[in-house]
């Protein structure tokens, strides 16, 4: 990556927006998962839960990258 501070700020800002989108997607999947569980479709709900775990894991990595960019 370039040493241009403006580019690092822009990258961190873009990652922050993507992280917000990721949180919104996770919230939507969580609502669908709840509905699936209540509807007796446990296997599909389990798959949705696994997807949320992946989103959570990736969200932490994105957060870490944002923090590194903002500290530079």
C-alpha cells in the first residue's frame, strides 16, 4: 500500500462502511435464523448460524485492519 495518508484514510473509511454493511447483513440473517428455528427448520437455521459465525469472524479481521490503518 502507498504511504499516502489520504489513501490510508480513504481505505479505512471504505472498510468501515463495508463493516457496517456486514453488521446489517448479520442482523438480517439473525432474524431469518430465528424465524427458521421457530418454523421447525433447524438444519437450515444451523447453516444460517454458521454463516453468522463467519461474518462475525471476518468482522473482527476487518475491524483490526481499520484500526491498523487509522494508527498509521
